[in-house]
C-alpha cells in the first residue's frame, strides 16, 4: 500500500483522537492559568509523545503478524477491528447515557481544579496519560497501528503515515497552544468561549464520534474476512 491510501485509512482515527473535548479543555485551562506558556507547552509535548508511543508500539506489534496476499482474507486483523468496533459502539452508548440532562451543567473532572498550580512536568505527564490511557484514544491508536502494521507498506510509507497521523491527532491541542504563544491577548476570549461550549457538549460530541467510527471499524473488520 502506498503512502496516500494508507494515510486515508488513518484519517478517521486521527480525527477522533483530535476531537477529544477533555484534553482540549485541559489545554485551554492551562492557557488561562498563571504559568500558561510553560505549562501548556509541556502539555502539548506530552500529548504528542503519548500518541506517538501508543501508535508506534501497536504498529511494531502488528507488523509481527505474518504477511499474506493483500487480496486474501486477514482474519487476525479482522477480529481485532471487529472487537474494537464493538467496544467503540458500547463506549458511544455509555457517553450518550452520561450526557448532562437539559438545563444542567456538566461536572468537569476533579483534577481540572488543580491545573492552576500544575508544574510543566506534571502537565506533560497528564497529557501523556490522557493520550495513552484514555480508552477512546487507546482504541484509536490500536486501530491505526493495526492498519499500518498489517498494510505491508514499505518502511518509508509507514514512517510518513505515522508522522501524519500523530500531527493530525495533535492539531486540536497544538492550534490553541501555538495561537496563544503567538498572540495571547487576541485569543483569550475565544478560548474561554470554546472551553464553555466543549464542557457543555463533551458527552454528545464523543458519543456521535465514537458511534460513527465504531460502525466504520466493524465494517472494515467484516471486510477483512
């Protein structure tokens, strides 16, 4: 498989990781905190590192699966994708049921209250955990890694595909952080409005995304047999 088709296969997973309301809200809160520049920059570094480590590890493990005829069935990859798809659909249902009732305000995670006093090292560690331990992001990294690792593409295509995947998955954190570093006074108002909207609609956004990607992944799993 060439680079372009491989990147196309990874786009849904990369976008799903990128549209992660909780990490985006955390990054925005850091940008509105006293030590915004150092803490938010460390958060971005931790986020990029976490995504890269997760997808590279899965890709390396998936590459151990014996290569076969690309036109033949791939039952191992198919089973992995089917399981991932079902888990994503179940996670979507859970997110939908957890959405706040109309007229109520969503309660943010308790750790967000400590962001004002967070050090750069802790911010980087938090971002790494959010990128790798979060079930949704982990499943997206697994799906992407399996796709790349079983693609049979050459090393150059694999490297470029993974680089593009990590960049796309990191854009939602990189854009506000870089925007703040370049023009902090101009973006503060927009950041506050975005934070409030994401907090109110977090569960709904994730439920829809997970359902769409879950069904798509199930379809790819069926097609692998």
